[in-house]
C-alpha cells in the first residue's frame, strides 16, 4: 500500500520590534492577522516547519524593546552591551498564533538562540510545549538533547535535526543547550537517527547574510549530509532566497533517491533589512514523500509558493501581512 504525505517549510520568523508593536491591540498582542492570507496554505500540509528567529524570554527578564527609533517612530530591539547584536524577544502570544496558523515544528537553533540566556532558552521551549508546538535545535537538559525529534505522519516516520553555525558571539555554557554545527556531532546525530526513521530532514542556520547564492561552505555541508543519508537539507540565515537544488543520488542500498537542498528559504516574516526589499520575500516550499509497499521512501514531487511581507497602514499604524504571490 502506498503512503503519501506533504511537508512544507518556510524560513525565518524574524519578529522585529516594529512587527511586534504593530500587533499590539488594547494591551494584548494579536499576531493572527500577519498569517491570515497564508493560513490556508500552511494548514493544508501534513507537516509544516519554520525557523523561530526570536525567543520567548519573558518581559521581566529582558524587556521587549529599546527605543523609540525616530526614523520609524517605533520601538527598537535592545542591543547586547558586549556584542552589539540585537536581542530578540517576543510576547508569548506568538506561540499560540503559530499553532493556530498551521505550524507544527519550530527550529530553535539559530544565532539568536542565546539572546535570553540559559533561562531564555528554557522558557522558550516551555512556551512551545504549552501550545503544542514540536521543536528541535535547543535543549533544557542533556537527556532532552539525546532524544531526537521524530514525527509520525500517517505511517511515515520523519526525523528532524536542527543546528546553527553561531550564537552571535554569546557563550553557550553547556554544549547540549544549543545544537552547534560541529562536524563530528552532526555526523554522529545523523548516523544515529538515520536507521530509526523513514525520512531525514536537517535544518541548518548557516551561510552569509544577504547573499543570494549558497557559499562553498554551505555546499560542502549539503553534500556531506546527503552522503550520510539525509533526504532534505533546509536552511535559513541569509535573509534572502536561494535557488532550490534537486539531485539524484545512490543510497547505501544502491537505489537512486531524490535529494533536495533549500539552503535559504528567505524571510517568511520580517521588516525590510538594509533597505533590501528581497529581505521581505520568502516561500512556502513543499515536498511530497511517498512510501511504497516495500517500505522505501522517496520524494515524488515539490512545489514552491513565493511569499512577501506586505506593509500597509490602518488607522495611522503599520500593518504587516504575509501574502502569497500566485504565478
């Protein structure tokens, strides 16, 4: 009997202070309008994955903003006093909105993972658990780090691993707290999980910001993962879209299988960065996984729905909406 599921993935949920401020209504935050126009597309898949480029560190811990910024008359992110990088923190209401709008798995390993410190990492995962969102990439304990994320959809098991190349120069006090792109660790994790699942996805936070093509280093990582049995490599961090690459490669059992690399899925939610409108573009990238009567899984199809963040004004305030771009 043939089994078939469709998995969708998007890039960065980059919750900048302007977007958070625009979602405030009568002392509460309503993030649902941001996703209204893409909600039907996100919810129609068997599994939908995104990179959470923020934390739920709590207002008391960090405060949400520093500001206001006279250029946009809106709050600004706090800057870390030592590194100078922005510190991201979002109201908990986003977590429930993500669940309502079809997201099921969030990747939490990225350069902002440590923005709220150790307690911020733990609180973020607690909030994701509270709203029924699966996650991978950061961990509250060594034991949690040793349990990879495995999702069962119909009768297909999917392993999902997440890693980041850095944490904005913020220290990671215990190695299991954030999954770093360390060669031996990644390979060990992949090899350990490969034989436990039908299909393996690795989501990497890597590459060069604002570059529209993958770097040599990204290409090396992709080929390394493919050689070790990874089916799909997803990526974020450059903030602009990369071309999606598809390969036919022989597996260890000698069968030809499809491999896909989407090294940067762009920004799904963001303001304009560095004056580049491409940083407000992303896509809903989906791929169909089939499992035949012999238990062999492969990719049988792909689809791409380009998206952009539309900015409008409503009663004198900015409104951010992700809109699908239909061809």
